[in-house]
C-alpha cells in the first residue's frame, strides 16, 4: 500500500512538473510570436510601396458599370482613407486603421457600396501587385480598369462573406507606366453594424512591385497569425487537458466531474478556435461565426456548471436543473431577441456558480485550488459582468498585438485545472 501511494505521488509530481514546463514553453512561444508579428512594417519595404490612402470616391448601392475606368463618379461622395499616426484597430492591432463608411455620413447604410480612385503605376520592368485591404466589413472585390482582380468572399445575389485575410492581386502585365482606376466593391451584411464606425474598408490597399509585394504580404500574414495565435494554442492546450482527464477517469470519486469537465473543455476549445479559423481560413462564413459566438457559451456554461456540481461527493439535482433552465432562458433571449432575458440568465448563472462555490467550500476536496479554478472559469464566461465593473480592460496590446482578457484568464485557468486533475485521487 505504501509503495502504491508513493508511486502515485511520484507520478503526480512528474505530471505537475510536465505541466509547468509545458506552460512556460507555451508562454515563451506565444511571446516570441507576438513580438515578431507586432513589429512595424520594415521601413525599406514601405518606402518601396505606395499606400493608396487619401481621398476615394464613394457611393452606396451596386452597379457593375462602376468598375469601369470611364464611369462618371463626379457626383459621388469622398471618403478619406488617411489614417492618423499610430492608429490601429481595436482587435488585432492592424496599423493604418480608419473608420468605416458609417462614421463618414452613412450611419444607416449596409449592403453594397463602391470605392474608386485613380492610380499611377510607375514605369519600369517590374511587375506590380495590389495588396488588398487587411480589414473590410465584410467582403470585397477589387477591379483595375473594369477588370476583376479578385477579392475576399463571394459577392453577388447571394453573398458569402468571410474574415478578411491578407490578399494580393497581380495587375496586368502592361500596367507599368499607366494611369488606371482602382475600384473596390464592398459588401456589409445588413444589420451587422458592430460599432459607430463600421462599414467597408478600414485600411487602404497598397501598390507594390514584385518582390516587395511578396515581403509585405508575408509581414501582413505574420501580424495576422500573431493576432490569433492565442486562439489557436489555447484550444490545443484545452484538448491536452481533456486527454489528461481521460487518463484519470478510471476509479476515484470524481469520474462525473472529469467526464463533464472534458465536455466543457472541448466546447470551450471549439468556441475559442473559431476565432483563428475565421481569421485564417474561408471555412467559416461570418454569419456562421457570429451564430456560434452567440450560442456556444450556453451549452458550455451548462457543462461547466454540471461538472463543478460533481466536485463534491453529492451532486445537487437542483443545480443541474437550474443550469438547464438558465441555458434555455439564454437561448430564448438570443432568439427573440430579448436583452433583458439574456441579462437575467447570465446574472442567474453567476449566482448559480456562486452557489456551487459555497458547496465546494462545504464538502469539496482541495478547496483552495478548486475555488481558484472555478473563479477563473467564471471570469472567462462572465467577464462583462465580473471584470468590467472593476475596470479590467477587455483587450491589451502587448507588442502592438491585441490579446483579450479572456485569453489571459484561460492562460491561468488551463494549467491550474490540469494540476487539479492530476491531484485527483
């Protein structure tokens, strides 16, 4: 018996050391990537390219003839895409950020709109490319003298819009030394205005010769990867903890907790990974991404509540029932929609987790570690209610790259949950 206990303690120590080493290594990788991706564009590359900012002609609506070089745009509005020094978006930290068309006198407009401007391509032997805008709400096509070069998403009668990624488009071989018209057809999903400055292009395209365009495109991708690297790494870490939990399922008094915590971790991992998937690929269109972001917290909350209800020796049927009722209320609040019903369900969920915390204090093992883990999970689920009132910012910009507070919270929650699982007997 003593040998078995000693072996188990030695195994626990090895696993905890492994968790600490893995955590420190992961932190180092993320910090290096943030520092690398957050660097400004190399000055020599920017000097060899032309940022197509300044005034653009702008018109709401849609007409394919507006792509033509000789289209009459004299009566169009003008939108200046010149960014203030040091400006960046409030999510990733993309540079050269400007407000969208809603802040330029079109606060009620959605759907299609067009941008146009004249561009002079320098003469010479170089082949030229357009680096597309790195932030557009929500999709776009780009034209050169009426010729479609490409775009983000699929526009038309049934648009499919996706997250904007760094893209580049080759100009015709005879473009060098020419004056032409660059036209951008933008599309914002109706009803999708997310802030007072939503709509259309938030960064200007760039004109660059090859191979400068290659290097700038690579820098843009480095920034985009860094902007969502945490959203990719943390889900992998969560799945690793699921594997750890599966290894502890057999025996003991916490099988119910481990099973439900594994489900909760898998749901949380999927919820977080959606950000990286939407930013790096075309797999998720924006409506699907928005739907998942809106609804996935509900089953995730139920899974976490029912898991922690089983941390003590006697799970409460009332806790499970209330978790289900609150989730149903949240779903109804989202579908109706009713902000009040959604708020009540979230406040009720916080109270439910508080009750679970009291139960852990009364009857659960490893109370301090369990409560710390529970508190971190609550902060990740209910940051608006728990962290906003005490002034914790929703996002920080270390190295110029946005990292949300939920990502910081998960960086704490994942290793301590792993240690908690290892210590289960």
